[in-house]
C-alpha cells in the first residue's frame, strides 16, 4: 500500500463551479477511486475564507454546506475520504502560531498569489488584515498537521506549497526531522489549470457572474452555454473560425473525450477533427455549443441526482463532516504532540526535564 497522504481543500466563499471540477475535484474523485494512498483528506477551509470575509460570516456559514454538497455530489465518498471543517481543529491555529516565527514579512510579500489577491481586493498599503496576509502560513499548517505528501491543486496554489515546503525544511533543520515536505499534483491537462469564464474572461469568478456551477440546473446550463463567448469574427458559417480565446473550444479541450464524439457527434471521430473543420470554415458555433452542452450535461446530471438525494438529508451531511472532523483532529493532535516534543515545549510530559531541573536546583 502506498504511503501517500493526499490532502486538499477549498474556501467556502461560493458554490463550486466547473473550473473547480476540472482543476481539482475530478482528479480527487479519480484518486479516491484508485485507492493508492494511506489516507486522503478533503476539507472546507472556512477559517481561511474568513481571512477576508470577517464581516460576512453568514456567507461563509451558508457555503460550508454548499461545498459539502458539491463534494458529495461530485462523487467524494465519506467512506474513503475524510471530509472535515478547518475551523474545528484548534491544533491548526497552534501550529500556525509556531510557524509564524519561521517566516519573514518580506517572504510573505514575495508570495505571488498573495500579491495578486491583495491587488484584486484593493487593500491599500498596510490596511491588509494580518490574518489574510499570513494565510500562506496557516495553509502550511493545514498541510503539515496531517503530514500530507500530495496536494492536488491548481497552478495558483504552487506558491503556497513552495512556502509550506520551506517552512517544513526550516522546522526540521532547527528541531530535527518531524514534518513532511508536500508536493503539488497539478492537473495533467494545461487548460484545466485555469478554466476561463463563459464570457472568455481570464477566470471563472462569482463576482463576474461568468461561472457554470456544478449545481446549475439543465435549464441554467443551456442558457449559459448558448451565451458563451466564441469567435467574434466568425459571423457566417462558411468563414474560417478561430480557436484561440474561443471559450467553447477551451471547454471542449477540458471536457471532451473521443467517446463523447461517438455518443453526441459521430460525424467526427475526435476533437481534432472538429477543430480542423472549424478553422477551415463551414462549421457553425451552434453545432459546437450543442456538443458542449451534451457533454456538460452528461457530466453534471449524475451530480444533480446525487445532490438532490443528499439535500433530502442535510443532518446526515453535517454528521459526515462532524465525524470526519473528529478523525482529522486526532491525526492533527498526534502531529502537534510530536511538534511540541521537538520544540521542547512539552513540559508536563517530559519526566527527564523535571528530574534534570530538580537536580540542578538541588546542587545550588
Ligand atoms: N487556498 C486554497 C483555495 O483557495 C484552499 C486551501 C486552504 C488549501 N488550505 C489548503 C488547499 C491546503 C490545499 C491545501 O482554494
């Protein structure tokens, strides 16, 4: 059996969308089903979500259950994966506090993801909340408290994993080998790292209103696919179309398989054939959108059905999270007692220390 410990999480600031799905969720379900790991954790990073939503607790609270439903409907199985809520594990705060002594302000300022996020949120100068500024440190605690080896995540999480790795090295150098260096597991298909919104804008984001949610109904999905950005210069069918920046083709890159063509558009064997026809001219956007709609429905329909089932038993969903959190907390508590021992702050369980001090003072 593999020694891998897989861990990843999401901030509950909105429902999960198909960008999350191709970027990470789909891979998590595959990993879960391959079963090649010692333990797998997927968690809801509510404390991290609060770092820049402190005045909006209701939003975070509502989205905890939305994200849990998204996990279960995407196919995560609580029998195989430990699902938990970050804020309910106080050991994570404790570890964060010790890690804070190992990271400089300038190192945090150089974290490219934090840099962009600070700009995006428009925090001026030094008005950034300290908790937001330091969330990469807390994220390092999320990872190391479980001795995670493998983090399935998108490109934007790379700086976080690098920072966590540095902290682990620093810790182990000072206190002896205790923590484990994590590795990021990126999506294999580059287009899956950053799926654009339906308007062709850089990234799917709730505030831009350009997301396709896993929980969208068939009707909502159809409306969104029909409204998708394609090639503005492709006005007549016979004109050659462009693939670059054409959101329909970007999504097809992320979702379509050869089997999908057999099922939904047997005139073409694969996506390359469809692309060739499109760029040559004579293929309309409508046909491509219809294909995409069929493919997305095929992926989302089983999720809609699972979601409908779980929605009938919300107390059971909270119970899954409660049990998962309890399991996860036991693991984190074990790591923290190793950490305290390594850092020599385990006073009350260190009999040698007490004897040593007694002897020292007796000799005075
Ligand atoms: N930062 C991640 C996000 O924005 C969420 C997250 C928190 C996370 N802690 C983590 C992801 C640890 C992987 C590992 O989605």
